[in-house]
C-alpha cells in the first residue's frame, strides 16, 4: 500500500535533500535555499497527503511500516502515526518552509556558508519527522538523540555572540536526559524479555503489565529526558540561552517543534507505558507545571533581551501543556495537544517577528526599540497578532487550546487549574508590556538616531497618530523621561550584545527602518492565517487529536471513558 | 620419560603461523634485503602477514577445537577477536607506512640508538632514510595478541603477553619528533609493564599452587570442586591486575596518558586499538572459562574497577589539553564501559547471555573508531611534528572541512551518539548489564558517558565554532595508506551504527568459548 510509504518518504526526502544541499559548492547559496524550500514544501505536501489518508475513527496507528532493522536487538524500523503525531507532523511541515523563507536573506558569519545552514535544517527536519513517526521505542530514541546534532551545529555555527556556550549547554542537557532515558529504554526491553519476547515495539510494550516498582523507575527515566526537553522548571535553564543565541530560524524550530518532543513523549510514552507510575507522580508533575507557568511568566516580564523573553514565555506555555497532559481527562489532553500545535504557530510567529525587528535594529534588547509602529505599521500589526495569540486572546488559536486545558483540568485538579489561570494574567502583562515598549511611544532607540527621532515624532503628531500624542501627553512625557537614561545605558550594553551578523547592509540611520518586505510578508502570512483560522475553526484538528488522546487516557485509566483500563 | 609431541591442528593454527611467519620473514628481510627496496618489501610482508591472518581466521569461522595439547582454544570468540586484531593490525601497518605527511617521509626515527639531541641525531633528522624494523616488530606484536586471545593455558597466555608487549615497548620509543618524550614513554611503559607481567606471573604461580594446573579447564574444575580458596582468590586477583594493566583500566592506567602521548601516533593508534582488544580477549577468557563458576569472586572486583575506570577516564579526560592524552583518558573510560559488558555475563556457556557478544562488538567498534581518530591526529601538523594541543585545533573546520568532519564522526562515535558504531556498542554492553540486574552500574556508565561527551564535544566546538589562530597548524595531504585507513574506519563507524545487524549477528554466533 502506497500510503504506508508516505511517512518513510517524509523522513527520506529531507535527509536526501540535506545531503544534496551539503554537496553543493560553497558559493551556491541561492541554489541551496531554493532546494531547501523545494524539499520542505514537498514534505509539507506529503504531510497533507498523510492527513488526507488518515482516518480519525480508524486504528490507533495508521500509515504503518515496519522492517527489521537490528534483529540482534529486536529493533524494527517502524513508523506510524496516531492523531497526535500526525498534527505534529503537520506543524513540522508548515514551520520548516516558513523558516527557510525567513532565513532567505540571512548572511552567514565569516567563513561559514548558508548552504551548510540549510543542509542542517533539512537534516533536522528528517529527524523531527522521525521522532514523531517512530513507533519503535529504540528508533524513537535514535531520532531523539540524532536530532541534537543538527540543532547543535545550527546554534553553534550560526548563532549569536554566546553561541558556543549555548550550543554546548543545549547539547549536554539533552544528552544527559537522553542517556537516562536510554537506561529506561533498555530496562523496558529487559522487562519485555522477561515477559516473553524482547521487543521495542510500542504496541507490544503497551500491553505489558509492568510491576509498579519497576514502572516507577522506568517512568522517571523517561520523564527526566522529556522534562529537560519540554522543558519543565527546574530543568529549563538551557532554553533561554539556546533560544536567545540560536539564529531566528533555529529558535523557531527549537521552541516550536523540538521542545514539543518532550510533551509528546509524556503523552506517547510515559502515560500509556507506565499508567500506575504516571498516576502516582502526577501531583509532582503538576506542581512543576504550575510552578513553570508562574515562575517563567514572572521571569519573562523581567527580561531585557527579546529572544530570551520569548523563550521564557514558552516555558510558561509548556507548563500549561504539562498541566493538560497530567490532568488525565480527554478534554485537557486534547487541549494540550492542540496547545502544542498552536504554541508552535504563535510562538514561532513571535520569534519570527522579533527576528525581523532585530534584523533592522541589530540589537536584541527591548530598551533599544520604541515607537516602531509609527514607521512600520505592518510589522507592528503582525507583532500584535503574534503577541495576542501567545497570550491566548479569544479569537486566536491559542485561546481554544488554553481554554480546553483549563476546563478539562478543573474537574480533576481544581487547585492547580486555578493557580495556572493566574499565568494568563501574567501572560497578558509580559506580552503587552513588550508590545508597548517596542512599538508604541515616541520613536527612539537604535532605529531612530536622536535627531531623526524628533522629526519623526513631529511627523507622527502631524499625521494620523495624533490621538496618541494629544490625549496622553503626561504619560508620553513621563515615558520618554524614564526611558531616556535607560536607553542610554542599554545603548552601551547593546554594543556588546549586537549580533555578529546584523541587519542587511542598508545605509545607517533611520533608513534602516522599513516595514515588512514582500518576502517577510510571505513568511508571516501563513502563520497569521493559521492563528486566525484555528482561532475560529479548530474542529478539524480536534477531530484528529481527540480519538488518540482518548485512547491514551484510557490506557492510563482515566478520561471520559469510565473503564478502569489497565488496573 | 619421553616427551610426547602434542597433537597440532595446523589448520586451526594457520592464522598464528601466517602472522608469526611473516614476522620472521620480516626479520630476514631486515638482515639481508637491500636498503633501497626494504621499505616497500617490509610493508608488503607485514600486510601479507596481517591480512593473511585475517583471511585465514575468516576461513576458520565456525571451528571449535582445543589443539596443541590443550594449550590453544580455537573457538568462536577467539576467532572473532583474532580477526579483529588482524584487521586493525593491517590498518595500523598502513598508518606506519605513510610517507607523505612527515617532511622526512616517516614517523619513525632513522636510528633509535643515536642519542637524542646529539650532532648525529640532528644530522639524521632531515635524512630521508626510513626505519623498517618497526614492521616485523609490529607483526610480532600482532602475532602475540592473536595468541593471547586463544591461549587456553595460563603459561601460554603469559608467553603471549610477553610476545605482544616487548615489541610494543620498543616501537613506542621510536618517534622521529620529540624523541625524549618518546623514549621516556617507552621506559615508563616497559617498567610498569614489567611489573604487570610479574603480577601476572605470580598470580599464575598461586593459581597453579591452588589447583595443580595451568590449563584453564583444569582450573575451572578445581574451582568447581571448591579447593583452597585463599590462594585461588589471591591468584585470580593478581592475574586480573596484570591483564587490567594491559587493558589500561583505572586504577592501573597511569602509564596510558604518558605512553599514548609520547609514542609515535601510528603506534599509539595500534596500541589503543589492538592491545585493548587483545587484553580484553584474555580477560574474557580467563574470567569466563577458568573462573566462570566462581563468578561471585570476580564480579564485585570487576564491578568496582569498572566504576573507577569510567569515572577516572571521564573526569580526568575533562582536564586534558592535549588531544593524545585526551584520547588516552577516553580509552580508560571506554575500558570501563567494556567492563560493564563483562559484568553482564551469566554463567559460562549460557547461550542467552548477551555480555560476551556485546563486548566482542564493542571491541570491534571501539578499535576502528579510535584507530581512525588517531589517524586524523597524524594529519594535523605544525612546525615540528603533530599539532596535538587542543588550542591548535581551533577553527580547523575552516581550514580543512573534510578532516574536521571525519574527526567529528569519530568523536561523536566515541561519545556514543546514535547512528554511529559507538552507540550500538554502548547499547549492547549496557543492555547486557541491565539484563543481568546490574542497572546501578549501567546508570553510572550512562552518567560517565555524559561527562565524557563533554570533552569530545569540546573538540568539535573548537573545530567548528572557534576562529582559527593566525599561526595554526597545517593539514597534511595524506598519501594512499592513511587515506585507506581513514576511509575504512569512517565507513566502519557509520556502517556499524546504521546497519549493525550483520556484525551483531556474527558476534552473537561467535560468542562461544571452548576449553
């Protein structure tokens, strides 16, 4: 059946594409990015075809393939998707072409080539598809670890000034988690061997009845790896560094997809394989989740670096996702999976917009920007959409998922749910403060050299922005007064924190300030569209996700299905 | 009393005869061959010997017999290890034969007897004459190693230990550059090695005293009968210490960094790959065949030593600034990982045990990878010889992307990243340990892997993410021999990681000890 080859093709096509791109001569950047775009679009088409072929009411795993890979270990190259994995593949399919387009005009640091960047990007895509599509635990582990290598090189070769530190920290955190998981993976095999035939196949492992003591150990092994990946507080410290130092395209995939492997892992492996241990540890996980929601939101408010800020907002969002997963109801679980997709879109968009702003100003500091909206209304508009989507305003995609998580969790975990709702308010604060500081107010900062900024303010007052200047002069003046010394202080700081490869070489001064170019519009358009469409019509995705989540929840002996399941 | 000639199965002995025969021919060539043609002839003889040994072991696959009056056990595990040693030995010979990299056309000193730094020595430094004694010496060492892993008798094991060690002591002192360092390494290796041999010999005597035999099977029977425990345990401990020394397992590893650093890099590669295989072969045979029923005595010892070795190797590896020393500590850590697999061994002859095949596979994987890594080290050179200081490798990827890529592959394999041979090997030994209930040991091993990954990674960071120094090293263009070595080891590292099924199956079938 040709359907079953879809997933294989989704792994093989980008992997081959990566090899071809890597083999191009160094100066053929244009060919490299065209090829990368082409390949990633092919993967998107394949993902859509897979969705069409997928029957939500059919078997749990569909489009399956399985060929023996390492018979000595009982390992199969087995791929297949349930609804959860499928929507993640769709997310990968959408985000990678967007990232390729977003990195279109980036210039590589000296002595490096963007060709290499695109090759790593495609290899990363192959690994990301593999990690979601694997139905063999060993194969999952292989992709899980292999995924680190391309990301490591993307951060380390093409990132910001502290890229070496960030790349190594990212790699080591993930590797330690991965190795602990490896012990659990082997343990799982040994358990299956004791119960009959040694296997890594997910479906067979799911049917094992594992001793609760062993379950606890194995659960912890998997949990540590996923909690680092997701990341949950207190294992999150690598993400702000990696997110801030990664090139924008890398950061989008890091936060948008790679981290989802953690929460995906909770749902796919922790819950169904170790139901009793999951129930036992759920309170602990929920504490970490809610702590993450609140703590990361507070930290986000305190950040001066925009990319770090966005990274912290994601940590807060991952708290919500973990809450949804470990609330053990189908609604909350469905909400969590939907949140994974929506977060990828919303935060991806936010990272992209922030990246565009940084490309113009050459600084990552919030304090170096102000009044951008007056000169770049479209950029500001998209920024606002991204921000509102990430604070889950009704009408945007994230609202649906956050709402589902909260109403789904409330019946089983009222206290945690109530605490988490505080996070919504904090989210509104950090997003709106960021927006206000950078987009509104008098034009100032690196994009508006002093003399020019005064002119611009006058222009603004004379033009359409009159209400802003006229109705709130005291606020505006106060803002300006406090911001001036802060801006000066940041300016000195900004010089050291400036990216190695800043904006395209436009002549300095205010002429660096320009609105979205046609390419940038093309980059953000699909994501903006998704934010709005999924905000009002999330039904198709929920339709895909819900049966898979319901099956998972019945594995763990919870959810709307009343049966006690595996006990 | 007439001495009976032992029964000899020449077929089963063929690999040994081939290699040792080639070594003897090499000595004759050295004595009688004309100097001009000596180098190619010696390389040819050494290659024919090692490759011949490889082919004959492969032809013998499936043989299981005890021959030479019970002194040799030609069995699956022995043949697998012999083939591994012969193959790695042939690759090492190719590294020795490289003539394009050093401006004086060889990594070996012209005349080792000339005092370092003397007028004559300076004169010889630029002479393009090459030293060819290293080939028969290395071939003898390979022969000794192949004998070591099939020895079914403690005395034969001791003889093999000496046959493999003596040439190694010599050739580690033959570096052309930094001769004093090299000679110091040789003396150190010799002195400590002599101690280790003495330990082994004393242990042998005690075991003989306790059991009345040096034959492994006889020892096993005596052990099973439960005779005189103190002597036996002491003897076992001393034997194991002697072997752990050769395998550079901490706390018997102190020679490793110095010798690895001082010896000519091709010799280091040879030692790191082949000696490790041979020493572990002997450890496996001793523990499983002679003391398999006495598992309770050696298991805690091996358990403890494995932890020490992994931790020492990983932690001290972090502090190294010289690549050869770093790889030496890496070798100590890997010896610990191998012992994890040794622990994961149920009683002798149990076909379900996955410890033995795991260790066999790991040895092959580690041997090829580490040989490749040292081969890369020979390429990167500054003024006087190889540039092994870490800082000199900064930005190497910009100078020579291919070299950096190949080195990264080897380093990732040593770190145990999936889709490389190192991962498959680690997975196999850890699985064996966990299956055997030794999961705390496996956890320590995993943490040690994580620590060790840091120093492998540091090299990659340096090569790729740092700016090259202004007066950095040059990357030599390797000749055919080194190119072959790099291609073969890199391919093996990938193949054993991506499609290891066939070799794992082979190791599984080979995991049989007779005797």
